[in-house]
């Protein structure tokens, strides 16, 4: 079982719609959860982090965390073509040495 | 504020040759990371430094990979001898503290390695 799992996609969403990206993790003791965006040929950049169960909103982005289900998601409202990128879920693993573990990423395409 | 600097951006070598990548983190960032990102996959942590000490190198293939961070600033990642499966982008990142409090790692542009 992978430590952090994401659907690799591609996920295709029409412009203006809501894009929903999902991630599950295996380490029940994980405490911190992050979403990074990576444009093609570029490096990852942090867009959201969440520590507590529930929702966290930042502009058009909402991160959702459910620790009981070991599930974290990212919603992008009013999707724009500029949101087309790969979205990486990352989780702090605490078993052994604490480190940030990335999922394989979901490739998102917003169609005009 | 200058970002994380990496060089070279691109490198093509033949298998069994050696290669070295250099990274200069953001000024004042104590923690430095080297990640390997194979095409279509997420970044995999190779080694993490806190100042000039190693915090985690559990996934570094130590028979061929080595890394150092002298004086707690610049870092070099070396591969010798290279294998075909080492073809990847090598990402250097830094963070102000241990980083996991906010998870905000600042990444460099990456060094793309192709092994023929």
C-alpha cells in the first residue's frame, strides 16, 4: 500500500466548474497535510495546508480533511485554464524519521 | 529575496559515468532537502539536512549516491556510477525551520538528468 495515494488522472473539468481532487494516506498518525501545485516542467509550489478535521478555505481553494477516513481533498471553485497543472498531495509521516511524503499527483486540465 | 538556486539545469550522461548537482538554498533557511522526481511520479525524498547534519537519508541509495552540505549552506548531490533508472529531475528545496509545521518547502528549478 502506498503511503499517499492519488488518482493520477487526467481529470478534465470545464472552465467555471468545481474541480475535486482526492488523496488518501496510510499513516494514521499523520498530522499535517499539504497540497502543492506543479505546472508542467516547473517545480512544486505550496497552495494549501490543513491540520484539523474539517474545511479550510483560501480564495477559490478549499482543503478538506477527515482523519477518521484518512482522506484529504482539494476543491477548486470557478476553475480557470490557469489551474491546469498536476496537484500533489503531501503528508507528514511520523513513523520513523518525520518527513514529508508526496503522492504521485493528479493531472488536472481545465477546458475553456 | 532570491530563491533556491540549482545547477546544472540539464545533464546528459552515459551509464556508469558520474554527475554532480549543486544547490544554494534561500538565505537563512536551515533545512535543505534533495528530492528525486521520476516522470509521472511525485517527488521522493533522498536526503534531508538540518544545518550541516543529516536528518534523514533512509531512501538515498548509498552505494551510488552521496550528498554533503558544507558549512550548513550549499549542498552537492553526487551520483557515481549512474544507472539508467537514475534518469529524473533532482529537486533541491529549503525551508526556514524543520518545515513540517507549515510544510512550506521552497523548491529550486530542478536539475534534469538523462542517463543513456
